[in-house]
C-alpha cells in the first residue's frame, strides 16, 4: 500500500507540482485508498469508516452549494475552490 501511495503522489507531483500534495488531503482521495486497503484486508469497519468520511464530505458540499445559491457565500468552505480563477 505504501508503494502505491508513493507512486500515486509522486506521479501527480511530477505532473502538477506541489498541488498534488494538497489534492491528496481531500477526503475522497484518501477514502479511495483506505477503501481499497479495507477490501484487500477484508476489514468491514475500515470500509465503513471510509464510506462515512466521504458521505460527510459530500453532505458539506451540498450545504456549501445551497448556501452559495441563496446567499452567494460558501457556508462551510469545502466547495470554495470551484470559483477560484
């Protein structure tokens, strides 16, 4: 798993620079890696944890998008990057 992690971040770093490290910190990207490891190790609790992690993140996205549509302001900030120039 560590080799895959190094390869994934390394290839993205070569392609995009230091942004790759920031991108890896996103919950969805971490949940993909943790979910794959959970399925390989057949750990249902770890798989559930990765599902909960993504579902919380996605719920906060909806709160942000609805808040932006109504008040033109991101209430939480998880979706704020979509308006970056």
